[in-house]
């Protein structure tokens, strides 16, 4: 019997309305404008080179070791290299907010996101969100912008835990807060590598929402593949109907 539904955020509940490279460029320009007012001496090109270098190094380490190096660590390194003092962390906090402002606005809901979350909560499922992200602030800001926070009893980000899906500890954190066993949960996400593998490792059923082709072939076969959140809801309902003996078989 499924009692808890865990979901991913990016490319599962929301999608970028513009190409990532364009959004990232806007993020850089927004952070630079803020820091320039704080007496940053670098021109934009030099700032961008330092930032991108630190960002890519952090991303490579995070991907390889399945840890998270959060954005505050990256920006702190950039400020040190730029010789900009920030003893109280005020500049880092402000730069994070300015950096993510364009991106937060660029994330848009899929058409069936609200309807699906409303149906799941109305049917009494315990709801959790697990997101690999460099910023806990950005994840929560995206959720607030679209009125999604109210649906979740727990929100877990890799930035907060400093570890990433597919590590099972990330899923265990959400299940512990929801007081749910792995066998009573299902994870809905778009990534085979992070979401489906992580759910499988944690002993959780998985529903792969096929938003776009995977960049690399993957050996893992999810329990179910669907094309929308609406189809994911239908599958969860079918599983519970079977558990309750409401249907004898599935087509």
C-alpha cells in the first residue's frame, strides 16, 4: 500500500521556459550587477571566468562523489579570488538572491502539476519533495512562486544535506520526516541516474516521467515509465487499488 509520494522538482513539476545557457548568463549578469555596487573591481568578463571555473569545478566534484557543493561555497571562493571582503556573509547572501532571481522566474509549471498535487493530497498521501540543487533558497523560492510549498510535508535539497541523489540517505531523510517505510512510498522523477536509481537503492518504487531522452543510456529499468504527472497519478491509484483488492489484474 502506497502511503507517501516523493517527487523531484526540475523537469518533473516545473520546466525552464528558456534555454539553460541563456538563463545562466542572466544569473551571472544579475549577480555581477549586485557585486559591482558592492565595489567589486573586476570587469564582467573576468568575473564570469572566475565564477564559471568555480561553478564547473564544484559541479564535477558533486557529480563524481554524489555530494553537493552549495552555491554559497562557490560564491565565497569567487569573492576571495576577487579580493572582495565579506566577513559577515552579507554579500554572499545577497549575491545568491540576485544570482537566482532570473532562474526562479524562468521555471514554469507543467500543465498538470497543480491538479496532480491536489489530487494526491486530497487522497491523503504524505507528500515529499527531493531536489538535487546547489541552492536550498532557490528551490524554496520556486515552490513559493508557484504555490507548491503547501503540498509538501517535507522538502529535502541536496544543498541542505550536502549530498545528492541517488544516495539513499537523501531519500531516507524524507521518509523519516514523513514517518513512512520505503515499501510504502513511490518516487516520481525524470532522471534515471538520480531519481530512479536512487529510489531503487532506497527500496522505493519508482515512476519515470519521460520528459526528454536521457543523455546517456542507462541499465536501470524503472518500475513504470509515463509521459505526464497525470499518468503517474493513475499508476499510483492502480497500485493501491490492487493492494486493496479493488481490481483483479492490470492490463
